[in-house]
C-alpha cells in the first residue's frame, strides 16, 4: 500500500519512484495507491500513462466509459453474484500484463476486488493436477449467443464475418458459423504460464469463468437444457477436449478461496495488478458501486510464446 502525503500528485511522484513501484509489484503482485484521488477519469488516465509503456484501448470484453478510449467500466454482472477468480484475458492470445482498478463509489456493503497470488496457487494445488493441466493445456469454447453475452459484433468490433475469420486465424483460433449466424470460437491456451519477466510459474487461466461447474446449479441446468453441452455460451476443457474432473474444479475453487486477500475500497483508491502474478474477482455487494478499469502493457502469446504452446505446454519466458 502506497499512501499519498498531502499535496502529492501521482504522475510527478512516479517520475522519481516508478522503479520502486515496479519492483514492489513484481515482488507482491499488486500495489494499492491510496489517497491520490484516482477515482476520476482524468487522474486515473494520467496514472495509467505514468505506469505503463502502452495503454490498451478498444478492449472488447468491458464497456468503455463515455468520452474516453482507455477507461472501462467493471464487468456488468448481477450484484448478488460473485465473480470468481481469473486473470484478465488469459483465455485469449494477447493479454494485459498490468491491470488497474480505481474506486469512484465504494459499495455500501461488500463489492471488494479480492486478489490471489498465482505463484502460491501453483504451490498449493495438487501437483498431479498442475502437471496434467500444464501438459494438456486448455481448450476454451465460446459460443456467441445473441442476447446472452457480448455479441460477436461488439467483441470483434466489426459486422463483417470475413473480418472475424481473419482475426481468429491471426490469433490461432478456430471459428465456425451456425446456420442461424451464431459464431463458435475454439481456442487452445495455457493453464500454467511462466512470467515473462521473472520466469516464475503461475496458475494463469479463466477456468472458473468458463467451466459451467461454477455456475449456480439452476443456471447450469437451464443452459444445458436449452443449448446442450456443445453449444454452451462458454466452456473450458482440457486441451485434448476431455472435460476437467469435477473434483479438480472443486479443489481449484478451494485453493483460490484459501489464498484470497480482500480490502474495503475507499473512494479515490487505485489498485495496480501484475495480471500474470495475481488473479482477481469481485465480491457480492449492496448499494451503488462504481469501479473503473484500465489495462496496459500487452503481452502476445502468438508473437512471443507460440513455440512453447504448440505442444500444449506452458507459455515460456519471452
Ligand atoms: Fe476481470
């Protein structure tokens, strides 16, 4: 936690202190800036610009805040449901290595953004499961069902099917269209990665956001009934297409829960995560809650780690 002294302005403070901040982030995985008043778009953007080489604009999975291209709203998801731990975009071919959350309005109750050290997750998981996940990798299957999730047009920012096919091909994804225009994308990805700068092994995936095991039973059963197991909006399997065992999924959930760290948000707080060292989630909440999100310093598996992934293994150091 870095707390502001009276009169501190974060961008100028970082001109001197950025190396220390980066060192602490690599060590702890996360840094919380408190008292710098970073809950406004302008100061939040300035802080991101001062802490990133590259700020990511046009990210398809989060709603953009009006009047800006680099500030997003947090995931719109019912307040009475928890968002389980995940690393941002770890199911895609490119992901941010830094992620920022700033608090505009803290919830009246709950609404924390809990975090987990993914190096520690690897140490606590059953080594046989880690070995299986590392060797077999993951297969994410996403079916863009209109009205149920982000539409493919919004996700890929185009109306053109051929453009979607080109994007998929460039990132190594397989895509297919149903007769009714529904798009399905199948993507191989890592479950365990090596951090590009520190080389540390990290549990790096979105198993909990994609595997229907983690949905409420009533929702899971309804989805299976309506769409069937092959057309679920999201699913994740071992890389060879076999389902991940329910006991393994329960074990993953328990390890995350045991290691979770959470703090109550204060207005103006900004949390910076190393997205490969830390997974994040969202607790249930009551009342108005507004957290804004920023993403920076992208890493591309396709451009930098493709050979390590070709055999289903972990992402190697860049
Ligand atoms: Fe997220």
